[in-house]
C-alpha cells in the first residue's frame, strides 16, 4: 500500500495546473440563427503564414476550450462540413473567453442531407482505428451485427476478438462486458441506430484497467435538441425456431436534466446440435470408438430494464446515475444425447441415451453514480461509485440408460445437482485530467472489492437420492484491488506521444470446504503503456504502441466444482489458477488514409485456457481451466475501403496470423504439448445505396476464416455469406430492415484435438442460418439522441458465462 500512497501523492501534486506560461481560449460556435453547432472544429493559426498551431472540437452544445496556448497573437476560426467562420485576431496574454464564432449558413439544415456510401468508413488515430457506421445498412440491425462487421474484429461464436484476443466492449467509454453470453444477449437488443462509429483500440492506454485486452468502444450519436422522444422496436428472427424481441425507450431532455427509461423483453428458443467422436487409446492403439449425437434446446425469457439520470448543476458540475437490471428467470435447457460405443473393428458394443433437464435463474442488478467537475482551463475531475449484485441458481436432473448391442437394457445411472452463486462488486474511482505546461496529464485512483460465494450439492439418483459428499462443495472467494495511474501526452508538428504507467496491488483469498484449503495471493505489479505516432507527410503515417496487461481468472473458473453432461463428460474448475501477464506490441502504417497495414506481436505468458482431456483408462472426457506454460500470437492485418462509385462502397479486411499454446497434457504423462495454428481471415463487404434519396440501402458481405486455435482444439475453416437491406419511411420516423445470415450454410465448423494419446473431435451446428426482420417506429422529437450508456466495470466481465 505504501507504493500506492506515494503514487497518489505524486499524482495529486502534479495534477495542479501549471499555467504560468500557457493559457486557455474558450468560446462557442453558432450559426446565423444563433443556434449552437455541435462538434464543429476550431483552429488556432499563426498570423504570419496561417499555419495551424492548434485545433479542438466543440462539444455537443457547441462550446470549446483550447488549452495550453502559448502567449502570442493568433488568428482563430471555426469550421463545420466545409463552411467556416471569419478569421478573428486574438491576443493571448491571459485566459481568453472570446464569445461566439459565427458560421453564417444554417448548418442545422444539413441533418436532412442524405449521406451516401461515399462517406469515409475507416480512419486511423494514434492509438485506435475508427469505423464510421452511421447511415450504413447495419445501423438498423443490432449492435452485435455492427461489431461483427467492424474492421479488425473476428467473431468466434459469441466472442469478439481483436488480434486474436478477447475484446472488451464499451459504449461511450463505459464498459458493458459481463460474460461473452451476456454481452451477446445485451448487444443483440441494443439498437444499431444509436451508433455513429466504432473505435478499435488494440492497446488501451494507462487510464483503462490493466485487466483486459483490446477495447471496442461504441460511440453514439449526439444532438443538442431539447424535448421528448420515444420509440417502440421489434425484431423477428426465423432460424430453426422463431424468436423475437419487443422493446420501448423514452427519453426526456431539458437544459439541465436528462432522463431515460427503457425496457426490452426477449423470449427465444434456440437449438444446437453437436456430433462428436472420441477414440480411446491404449498401448495397442484405438480400443474403443465413441460417436455421439447431442441435441440441445434452450428456452429463455429475458427482461432488460434501464434507467439513466443526468443532471447539470451548473456549467462545471454534473451528476450521472445509471441503473440496469437483467433478469432471466426459468431458463430451460433440454439435453438429449445418444452415444454408440464400438470396438477396434468398429462393431457395436453398447449404447447409452442421456436425458437432462437444466433450469437456471439469473438476476443481475447494477448501479453507477458519477460526479464530474470541469476545470476552468480545461480538463476535469470525475468521482465514480459502482455496485453490482449477481445472483445465479441452477438445478440439473440427468439420467443415462445403457443398452447392449442388441438393444437390451443393461443399467441406469442418474444424478441431480443444485448449484448457486452470489457475487457482490463494489468499486470507487477518481480520475483527474488537466495540463502540465505543454503536456496533457491524466491521473487517478481506483479500488475494487469483490465477494463471491458459490455452492453445489450432488446427489446420486440411480436408486433413490443419495448425497455425494466428495462431489459437493462450497467455495468462498474475496478479492481487493487497489490501483493508481499517471498518463502524459503531447502533440508536436509531426509527432504525437502518449505514455503512461498503471500500478495495481491485488489481494485475493479462496477457500474450498471439500478441499479444506485456502489459496491466498498478494502481488504488486506495474503496467506501462506507450503510443507514438509519426506523420512525415499528409499521405503517410507510422505508429507504434506497447502495453503490459493481465488477465485474472473468472470467478466461476476458480470454483473446484464439476458440472456433468453425463457421468463420462464433465467440466471442472481450478482454484489454483493464477493471473497471467502479457506484452503487446503493434506497428501500424497508413497510406493516404485508405490503406492500413498493422503488424502485431503478443507474448501471452501463462495464458488462462480451457483445455479438454480424455481419460483413456476410464473412458472419460473432461474440460479443465488451467494456466498454460506459454503462448504467443503474431500477425499482419490489412484494411482498405474505397468508394467504387457514388452508390457502391467496398471494404476489405485481410488478416494473416500465428497462434500457439504450450500446455501440460494431464492425461499424457504430463508431457509438454504445443498446439499451433497458422491461419487467415478475409472480409469483403459491399455497402450499396439503392435509391437516389438514400433511404434504401443494401449490404452484401463475405467472411472466411481458415482455422483457429481454441485451447487444446483446432477449429477448421468457416465461410459466411450475408445479405442486408434497410429502408427508412415517413421522413425517418420508421425504419424497416431485412438481414439474411449464412446463405451458404458454412458458418459452423469441425473442431478437433489430436496429439499423443488424445483423439477427439466435434462438429457443432448452431442457428447461424436465419432471416431477421426489424422495425423501429419513432415518435416525439425523434432526432434527439438519448443518454443511453452502460456500466463500465472490468470486475463484472468475470461473471458467470452461462
């Protein structure tokens, strides 16, 4: 703790603005009708040759603050969509509040102008790639659809990856990631019409938590209009089973108060079929071949409710409150598994059928409060408090009936489990941003406190109900993390530099009743970051970034419980998991703001991976999470976007990569095994404007993935051909869309693990082939954008993934 106190003291002292040699220029940008112009650009120019000295964007109310201006006489002007204000001379010898810059034309009328496919889709910044999605066909789908189409993003099932590592999802710099399943469900119900652009941040700076990899930040539209707006929206998806969502949101805005209330109901029925095989091996070779057909049908009724309140006390003080409730009661999983067991000569020995009913209740409530104070000379102070309560309960009743090769009954085995998990998360965070002379400076402190209690009771129900003590357990896990960071950045004529350092002190303790053991961890770590951008010419830019990161085990993975499909197939937790640390290097080159070349290398360290092993002697398959011995990733990414014609925009993304993991083969005499994949990914997407007024748009996309690494498994190739159409009606008061996915029926793939004495594989068929219809009807001041946001806590992403 003494290190953190010292770090905070230094950060606090340094955060006092040192403005003896520099000043701030502030004002507002308006049009000829005295209406504010949001997000206009303001330039400060040299008097002698009109070269640019500084530039800044106005906020959503048209106000701007230009900090760190050296004493001198300058010219200043504002610009918005090709129109500019008159040049005005100013003498900066103190802080200057210059009033209003006027752009004469009524630029608010431009909101009626149709932006066609010629709009740039990709931009490169010093530390991120920006994908503009506004007015594309996917903006009437779901946010999940948009993220899957974002450059540099690969969708693997219900997980989004950037440079082959899991990405953390943010909305307006506020985290939404819980588990991969919950994020998927949440974003499926978050309308893409809110999205202006997606930021892909491969190496997040020191302000972000050290835990987690790349960041996908969803930036929503903004509008300064006052009043009320609302909508009702619905989607209908036809896959194997039909499913739909119904939702409504209502937003009211005054000059000081923003209120948002929204609710979504999403009943759905999903189907998944898995064909698997396992060849059990002894000293003579394969002695038993198992083939399984597994049908999984799930039914859920998810409710999502949200309430946001923003209140502006005065021009410098603001309060934000957000609360979200995710309720999924009585989720029902119906499993039917049929297995054939054959001998070396492939003759049928016996069969068994497993029927399993699994019920889940899941409640997730969170509340977030933020106070913001804006400094006079620019920058701000933000104080945040957060609370999450996660409650999960499940029961499973399974029974397997065994028969011989003639179909005669041999025996029955049944079991019943009752499991629950309760997690509480508290965090508090202070962030300060200001200037130190010519440097932009950020510093902050954060504390997070996690309490997790889990339990499972296991009963043998073959004859009666017998409690099995050695498979039952209670597990208690507590974690405290104290963090502090500093970050400095500066822009020169052709060079931009941003560097930072984050320090985290972690204390954790886990106790298992059945194992009667306590696992304590106490460690202090430093996490440096560096971003460097060099732009020698307007057509060329080169950037380099580095970061050290860590990944902590999910709370669920630490539980030493076993979750059974049947007595021969189960997964188990590992209370001995350790956090792993990674080093991330990226080198990027941009040509003419159209061609983007990215080279990356990542040392993943003792990566936390879920590995599958077959026990040949007992003929059992089990999944276990463990730290691998080592893992590396490297590759090359290429992005290119171009308007072929006024109505056709072509986007391409190519990724060539290498992935490897070295792990201990627990069922192969603990030998070291390295699993390696060299693969490629291709995305070709055509954005089409199909009507002269721009109200009818289309999209045709093709993605191809040659293969991928998944722990001890290797995935084979997948191909996905998609089609989308979007039509706006009644002067944008209604939107209707059509999306067709997996037209070639090749989006699912075979996954296999074959090394030493291990030989098993499976082919999972999910509902990737579907047709989806979407409808949104807006009422009120429907062009008004709301204060939609989500909770931003890294601690929440390790919640239950089921």
